[in-house]
C-alpha cells in the first residue's frame, strides 16, 4: 500500500476543500495518509508558495520522495499545479506518467546550527533606522567582495523570482545549478548582482564590529547576527523533488505569473 503525507494551509477555505477532495481520492485508491514525511512514499502540499516554503523540509530527507504542490493561493509560482487539474495530476503520478524537477536547496550554517533554504538567505540591517551594513564575502576561502548597503540576498534559482528579483536580481532558470547574490539598496553605483556556480562555498559576515544585522531564511527563520558570527552557505546534498505539470514550459510560467515580456504600452 502506498503512503502519502499531506500538508495544507488550514487558514484558506479553498485549501481545506482541496484537502478533503484529496483525502477522498486517496481513500478510493487505497492509499494510506500518514503523519510524517519520512513515512510517506510521496507528499502533497496544498496552498500557496508560502505553504511550500514552510513545509518543504518535511520532504527532503528521504530519497526519491516526490512532492505534488497544488496551488490554492494567489501567485502559485512554485505551487504550479492548478486546482482544476489536481485529480488528473494525482492519476498521472500514480501511473508513473509525471514530470518533476530537482529544486536545489541551500544549507546555511551559523555557529554550528544548520538551516535549509529553498528560496533565499537574507542578511540585512536590524531595523529601518539602523546604519548601513557592510557585508564581507568569500567563496571557497578566497575574498570575493564587500557589499555596503541595507544588506544582501543569496538566492537559489527557485528564489531568483522572489525577493532577489524585486531587488533587481536576474532570473535563473529553475533547473540551473547556480546562486545569485543580490545587494539590497547598495550604497554605490557600481555594485551589481552576481551569479556564481552552485559548487562554490560562500562565507559572509558583517564587516563592522559595531553593527548588528539579522538573518532571514525563506521569510521564516529570523536570527540576530553580529560581526562575531560567520555564516556559511553552500548547496545542500538534499533536493526537493517537485512534480510539475506534464505540459509545463518554464518560460510560459514566467509569462503567465510574472508578465515577463509583456508589452506595457
């Protein structure tokens, strides 16, 4: 008997409705619903992109566990499967006729504690009225650069269409193995985002001992940071196996969701 672990946004009536339909469907297929990702053969997330960001860690530690993400939110850039196609996608998956992408994840180490980011890691000022932050970067042990401004964003290809894009960073195709570093409100005209290889190990720290910043991971984890703390970021060995629509084209998603390439006049 196959087993599924379902997470849904309990604050959204549509997500609740789709959850009930999913429960009924899986019961009809003799699929057991379990209470942990580690017990499951596959996972289902019902909600918006934020629901997936909050829950993806439940699905990455078991090899070959696939996640079907149903959009019950507004944008649905990562939760791509539309509600009207939900049952069809379940059928396709159970029949082995599905597509998926391995979404890369960042492993973040701060003082020996490990965190995981699907979208991005943000190091920023501790408050709006705080002074400019200087952030020193190394890659693979070599000095890279110093960013001076409100902070920096270190994003995966998945996260490149989120906060990083809003801050002026480039879009990376979702299956690339790369990282984009995007400054937030830089204090000079020559500071620009940069794309580096996913095999590089990033180290960053606050460059002024009098300054205090904050680390925000996927908009969830918020931690105060001082210049005494080193932050290490690299690609995790874990990935999120995300089921995508069989007829999906990445560039059509950009056009539909982000209005990429639209004529504005």
